[in-house]
C-alpha cells in the first residue's frame, strides 16, 4: 500500500521539524515536504501533490484560515489544523472546521518538542483518518439552505411545528461523534425545534474547545446549548455537551434526570467517551431514549449503541456517503446496534419521528 504523503505548513522551523519527526515514526506516513508560509505551500502542493496537509493557523503573509478557504475552493484536500489552546485559537479552529478542515491537533505554548511528543499518536491517527476522509465543501450559508457549493447530500430539512412534537415525556436523545462531528452535530441541532426533548452530546474534543463550540451552537440553534457542568438538569429544549477532557454520564434521581461529569480513565483512548455516555443512557433511560452515532474514526460508541438498543432504545447511524470518516457508524452497524442508517440530512427528521412514537 502506498504511503500517505504529508506536507507540513508552519512558520516555525522547530514545529516543522517536530511534525516531520513524529509523523515519520509511522511506516505508513511519508513527510514529502514542508513550507513556512502559504505562498510556498501553494507551490509545493502543485509540485509534490501531497495526500494530507498539516496547517498552522497563525502565519506571516497569509493566515491559515484565509489560505484554507482559498485551498478548499481551488484544490480541496484533507487538512489537519495545528492550533493553540487559547480562546482565539478555539474560535479560529472551529471556523477552520466549518471551512472544510478534517480535524485539528493542539499545539503546546511551551516546550513544543515535549508537548507534541505527548500527542504523537493522536497526530498520526488524525493524519491517517484525514487521508481517507470525504472533504466537505466550504459552507457559507445556513445549514438548511441549498446552494451550488453545498452538495445535495448535506442539505438538512428543517424539523419544526407542533405536529413534530408528540409524547416527549422522559425521552432522552444521546449523540456521539468524532472526526467531522462538529459540523454534523450543528446540522442536526439547527434543524430541530426549540421544544425538542433533552439532548446529550459527546464529541471527541480537547478541553476549552467544547465551551467555545457550545457557545457557537447556542447562537445558531433554537434549543439552548451549553457545555455540561456536574449536576446540570436534563431538560427539554436543552442540549448539553460533554466537556473536553471529561466523561459525561446520565444520572437519575426519581423522576429527575441530571448529568454527572467526571475524569475517570479514558475509554477507547477517549475522554470524553461516547460509550460511557451511551452506557449510562441505556441504564437510566432505556426504552425512553434515542441513540445517534455520527461520523468519526475508530469504534467508540459502537458497543454503547448496541447496549442502548438492547435496553429498548431506538438507534440511528449516519450513512457512509455523508460521513467524513465512516468509522464509528460502521462499527455500530457491524455489531447490530443500529435500527436505521440515514444520510445526515435525514437524521433530525428521523429523531423526531422516533420521539413521536414514544
């Protein structure tokens, strides 16, 4: 099998060297070149034809976002962003994902060599995932609109009106996602009405990024969206997102649902883990729950979705054609934990259909 050819773009010579060294440890990856700015990167992309680009955000001459937008319109290709763990860095990274970047890794602010070594496997996994990802076109319009830039497969039908909401008492909706999930979750949430049953979301994402993402979703959605805090009530019209670096589980005391947030050991190498959320929803909500597994690499959430189905929940997996990476849904389907396999644009409607059947 041919190696994955990677071009690294970063204005720091040290970072370019560190990225090359770490990626080269994997026998399936070849770093074919590097560039200190987007102008040189553009020429090297033409000359070297890499499979994946790692792209810094802050660079001279042209910032990473501007270059990414131009790249995705002129020569779409898999891009993994290299971002700092700052508030501005979180905002910029989320914008990069909207523009079509597949994923991101976080760049340490001090001791770059040691810090990057600690995330070496994550970097390698994300580059490999990017190499097989479906590239989404830049999206400048609302998720439920249609345009020449946005493919028909990613259009989402708005689910609204009182007829969509029946028998909502006690229903809990649990969603799990990873690579490509920030945009997929956004597409689903923005299509749902304000009185949707409570939604719990686990997206593989580092600390600090989840709060920024939740705030962005809250501005876009009819529902209230926030990063979960330990003890938060689970209420209709509200979506809670597992904080980066923490598991989120559903808990129940009598008729009252809450979430608990903890730092128990990673599951499937992830914290937050989708399996952890799904297992808890199966235990406390059972047949009064709906499970949704979306785009993402690996198999986190597959076993948990099966447990939900065995407990009486209705379950949905995103189909291969609309996934950025068809890893998590594929594993869930393989285990037999899925009732329906649907394009992204049909999932919100199917969720509300299941809600009406409760």
